[in-house]
């Protein structure tokens, strides 16, 4: 990103300063007709400059080839003004479109703002490329109806049926401080500083209206979302996501990822649902088990990623044959219990990241997998899959789910639209 | 890294299994004569495969061109056996040399170990290159003498005079859980998974003898240590480390970084001292200030990094001239107070990283700079510099030091030597 000097002249007539008085300093610099003038109709393929499209029928960051790094944030919304919320979404849309294109968060940017105004960008991504940044927004159940039942923004009647809090799964050990949230934004990029910069500037613009409930840095992707990508390894040392839905599989994407407008609420057509789970890995007991046991638990070869009994990573699972001491693939093997074969054909699109966050307070690293899944209906895809895993998975001895959240992900903004505009359209 | 199959045959005569009973499973796979057979005399320049040298007069990871990512760990040592501590250092040396060369942590690796033994490597860096991994060890004051005064390992008489706990600086807000430690290991690499993998495998090998006191992931470097590198930006959006000591400046490195054996304790000759400070950035108030104020506080142009009143990043500081409303560079500007000119010629080698660790619990991102400095004598370099900054720096309104530690960094291991062998030589 380089500073641009094309800041729109401030026009008192269109200044949104008054409206944003409570939304924070960052929003100010976006003002001056920026919304009307800067939203382009542009959409389409990855740019020559390493930028991903921002507009289109679907948000980027879902079937986009998984970038290397993640910064994810969940916000609590404090304003109770529908107008202010919509203004924030409009501001965020302008900023997000700019940042994904490799520009600063707002015109004028990090070296703008003048003597008295703060700069419109925090500056740590100056000189950095777009790095395939995608920003993807989702709305939690509590945005529609608070836990007290309040419809703060007049959108309760538009709450999709599938957007309910996830049920309590066996062995869940959820920390409320790492769960839930009214709005989520997922930033993925190949440079972590670009992802962190984007979230930080969006949080800044929301100051007063929203606050950071929790955030998660993911240092390395654990899934591929394109057939052109190699399968990365999780912190158990296994290739993860071999059977993930790939963006090239249009039928599966259409069937399992994108919400059809006829599914439920028309405003969500072209959108999806995001399920986030912070999965703590108990790496100490895992590291004390033998390769044999690890491969039994997962159901795959650690070396090649091939299903047990097969040769190559992408060979089919053999769930029927017997092995030397029982089924070739254990009845409690993770790969079996998560398989479409076991689940009546259910699939999800995974997009998780490895994390490590200091010490667990007991002398070990606090490490694990920040699981992200996109699905067309979490109640009929993620929930039955997770029930099956939570009850039976041999891996449960080595993991603990400590955070959880679900969000409805609106469709991509069309020309002139803002994030979530279909939800608020009257 | 790819699995290697050259595991040394296990010889009962040289097996260190018994010795490592208390040190943990990971250490087992290193046994079998590995120490004698695998330590090569190799040292020198960066390899064609992106590997950094492990052996030599100085440890790598100090003047090595700063890699992009960091994982840093501080351990508490629980064993009180000198023999066990030395054995752990020997094991770590073998593992560290292997991993920095792009090999797995131990022969046999992630797909070794057999039916009953755990694998010798956790596997998440399989398929990944060396990524310029460096591993750098340091010994804290409490390794020599516990806070209760105990000399657990017979090394109290070898404690360097300069290795004392840092004094309390004005405004310090230190969290004991993020401070101190008996042993530190810094892992730097261009791939975060490679750095995390290295720390995780070393922690694993130490299980029972040491535990993780705290650890810190740094997602982006904030300093350059080579004239060939561009200057990165910190989370205040400013280029950071413009005047850092560069490895090409042999005089400065020799004068300010490497301990001379005649300085104090001969065993530390060729070593250095590492000072770590977790600096929380109060990004919310910072983001509300004007560019003018930000530049006054830092003393540089945010855009170019040039000192105020100058044109180019590497132009000299003009600490004498007057500006429009006072000194050109404010008397409280960070760049002035940290300058060699103000400090009687003192310099340090910085090697810090940006971090972000979730929410601060008050609705903002928990973000900042994990400051790492190497110096020949922290008491005469870092301490006076930090006193000057802590008392006077205009930046103090926007930062808080919440973690602190100091370590003596032994020289690089020579052929056949282990990390810290000069300390334990009798």
C-alpha cells in the first residue's frame, strides 16, 4: 500500500462527521462523499497485483484459495441505533473494498488527517501489497435478538431459522469470553500484518458503536479450498482437510456452501453460515502416543495422508475392510466419523488455521486449531457432524472445544451496496 | 522437512534412555549415539536450502538478517540435577542443529517411533523448508541462583555481574506471568509453522525437567539487522529500527553486541545478553491523535521515516535546530531519547516483533511490540537507555511495558559442543 493523495475534498453538505460522532475517529476520514464516489462495480478474478475481488454474488474469503494467515474478530455491538449500525456497515464496506484492493483504509490514509484530525489509516501496512487480503463479514444470532429478547435494529423478523446458537455438544468446555459475538469479520491474507491491519482499522472505525469481544490470530492455514493447493498439516502433524470441498467442485459448493434464497430468508441468498470453534489441542498427551495410535485415531497415514490401507493421499476411504486387529479404519477414527459416508452425504467447507497463544498456565504451549467452517445450513450440516464427533471421536482424548460461535454470512455486495444491505433493505 | 530414514541403530551401550527417563518422551528418539555421531563441524554462511548455520563463535539469530516470524519461549527449570540439565542441553543441541538444517527434530522423525514409542518429531513441519530457522538460547539470572538463593546447578560462581534482574523502570506494569524465566529460546523463521514447530519440539523434549513459563508469537519483524533489509513498520505505523545496528557494521557489532571474554566471565565470551520486553501498545488513544502529534512523539516522518526536518530515512538526526514552535525534534521525542547522541554513544541491537493476542478485555485488540534487544552489557546499554525513555519519552502515553526478562546468551557451540557447554565445563 502506498499513501494516496486523492482524498476527496470535504464537503459540508455530505460530511458524515455528525453521524459518526459516536462511531469513532477513524470513520471521519472516510467521509466527504466517499461512499457515493468510491464504490465501483468492479468484481471478478484475482488481480494482477495480488488482490482478490470484493464485490460479486458471494463474499470473498469463503471459496477463495485459503490464504496463509488469519486474523478473526468478533464484535459486541453497543449502539442501539439502526441508523448508526447501517452507517457503520457502509463505512466498513468502503474501507474493506479499499484495503482488499491494496489501498489504505480511507483516502488520505496514514499520512493524512492534517494538524488536528487523526490519519485515516493506522499505517502499519504502508509499503505492503494486497497480499490476497479478503474480508468476510457475518452476523450472529444476538444481532437479531439479544439474549434478553430485544430487537434492537428491527431485524428480528429476518433472523434465519438456521441461525440459532449451536447446541451444547458432549465435552464442550466453552469460555463465554471466547464465544459468540454480534458481528464477526474474518481477515485472511498471505501477510499477517495485512490481515491484522485490516481488522485493526475496522475496529477503530467502529469505536463507540462496537467493541472487540474476542479475536484470534491464525499463523498457518490447515485447509485447502482449491484443488491447486497442497494440503497443509495441523499441529498434530497430520495433513488436514484432504477431503475438504474444493472451489472447483461447483456442485458441492452450490449444494453445501451457498444459501439459496428459497431456503429461508431471501436476504441471505448467495450467503452462507460461518461456524467458528476454538479447538485446544492437548499436545502433551498426544505427543506421548505412538505413531500407530496416532494413525488409528485419525485413520490416515501421518507421512502421506493416505487413508489407512491405501497408498495416496486422495485415495478413497475404505470403511468396510478388516485390518489385522479390527476394521482397517477404526470405528472411532476421526476420518470415519467426519466422513460424508457416515453422515448421509453431509459435507462442509473448512477454512481453519493453526494457532499458538502463549502458555496454557500449566507449563505447556496454548496451541490448537481455530476451526472455521462454511455451510449452507449449520443445523443440518455442522451440528450432526459435530454431535457424531463429540460423542465418538477417538480424537476427543486429545482436544477440547473452548470457543464457539455461529454467524450468518450475507451475500457479496453488488455495485453500490454495502455489507448486509439486503438484510436492512426496506 | 522430509522424513529421513537414517536413524542410527540403537546401541544399548550408548542409549541415553535411562538418563532421560525424567526428561520426557521426546528425548528418547534422540538417543542411540546421535550426539556423538551427528554433531558436525559445519558452520558458516546461509545454505542454498535456506538454512542458517548453527555452529560458530556466535549463536545465529542475533545478527542473522531478521526473519519475518518469531516464536519465543521462557522456561522454568524444575529439575535440580546438574546432570539432567546438561543432558537436556545436549539433547536440545542435537535437535536444534537438525531443525535449523531443515531436518526433523530427531532421527526417525514424525513417522518413526514404532508401535510403542512415540515419534521423535511432532510432524507439523514435514514438507516445509528450513525457512532460515534460527534457535538461540539464553540463561536467566534464576538459573544461576534462585530467588531463594539456591545454587541448584553449581553455577552461581559463574553468574556474570551484568546478569541481574532489570531495575524497576518508571511506569513499569509488569505481569510476573509474562516475565522472567530460567531459560529462553528464541525461534525465528520466515515460516511461522517452522518456528512454532521448533519450540514445541524442544518443549516436548524438556517435559518433566522444564515447563513453559510464557511464550510469545511475533507475526512480523519490526527491525532490520542487515543493511540489505528494508525497514518494517510497527503497529503505530512508523518505520522502526532505522538506526539499528546492522550486521555489516562490524565495529558496532563488536563493540555493542558480543561479550569479550575479558569483560567478566570467560565462558560468556562470544555471547551476548538478551533483553525481552512485552510492550503493550495503547492503540486506541494513539489512533485518535493527529499525524502532527504522532510525528512529534516519534521524531520522524510517518511516510518516509526521515527524521523531522530531513528528507530521507537514513539522514542524520538534527537534534540542534529549531523548528517552527520549538526544537525541530521535540525534547521528548522517542528518536531523540533513544539516540546514541543523547546516551553517550550507547547503542543496542534490536530484533523485535509485532504481536496481537486477542482482546485486551476492554473492547480493544491486545496488540503491541515484543521488544528484543541484544547487547554486550545490559546494565550499561539497555538500562540507561530505558531509564531515559521511561522517564521522558512522549511515547509513554501510548505504551505500557507489561513483561520483562533478561538472559545471558552463551557463545555459539563449536564442533562437538552443546549449548552452554562453556558454562558447565569443569
